[in-house]
């Protein structure tokens, strides 16, 4: 059997109770809160959700300090409700989609907004803006049953103690179950897949030295400190 030329990295993990949840893929939903879509100068498309992806290797744990990334002068925070898949789902019904959810966590979808907007305006893919090294920040996961029905929970984010984003999960255009039903028409969803469900209004830029905190009722709070560029 041929030898591997180099060691391949293991899947990164996030804490999940007493265990670790290995992360395989990170699906991210675009424009899933109407007020955020409006601040980006677009309307929500109720016909179908759309997605982009981040490499699992871009995951960093809540509490980390990450360097201000290269190639941007407009690095933005996006606070997000994240769904962790715990069972296979393909062409899932609503009941199957619900049963496929292991749990939930808080995430930050850190974004090179200037590069995303250039790409958007030129109708190019968003990878340079979105699939940024160390841009997928995650808390520990909480089992689905502990959070209960999705809707009344407040979702918020602050920068250096000043509140920037403040909404509720009932503001989501597409619910977790609807997203899993839709995504599972295109992918064989499996344990290890995270779905970051989009960000509320109030996104903005951060700079080196800023401390970002966020929370969703019933989930652990998230924190990220921006370091100097490398
Ligand atoms: Mn996002």
C-alpha cells in the first residue's frame, strides 16, 4: 500500500457534553434574516435558501485570539445560530430533519466584507470573502432537547461591550428543519456537518485589539479577540 506523502490533519472538534464532536463540513446560509439582507442592499429570496462553505480547518474555539487576516481592510463579525447534524439525512422530511439534529451552538462567521462585496458585484464566488482561515468560531454544542422549541431565544453580539446585533431566532427566514430539508436534497448530510444559519442585522467591522462577545439564550456564550496581523 502506498505511503501518504504527509500527515493529513484530523477533523477539528468542538466540545459536545462530555464528548467531542468532529467537524466534517461547515455549511453557511446567506441572508436568513430580512433586516440583515436589507442592510446588505438586497431582499430575502423566499424561493430557496442559498449557501456557501467554510473549510472545517478554519474552525477555532470560542475564547481564541485570531490574527487580523490578510487581504482585507473590512473584517466583519457575524453572530450565528449553528445546527449540528447527528444522524444521516438525505431528501429528509420535516420529521426526519428534526430527528437529524444533534444539537446547537453559537458561531461567528467572520468575513472579509470588502472581498465578499467585490465578488458579489462581479458575480463571482464568495470564497475569498468567506472561507477565511480561522474565521469559523464555535462554542461547545448543547443537545437539541435542552434548547426546546426554536424561536423565542434572543441572539446578540457586542464589540468591546457595545451591543451591535440584537434579534431573536424567530426572525430566521428559514428554520433549522427547513434548511436541513432543503440542503438534504443536494447533499447526504451526516454527523459532523454544521449549518451556520445566517446573521441578524447589525454587522460591522472590527480591528486588532477588539473583543467580540455573543450569545443565544440557552447556549454557551462565544468570545473572540482580534490580534495583530501576521
Ligand atoms: Mn454569515
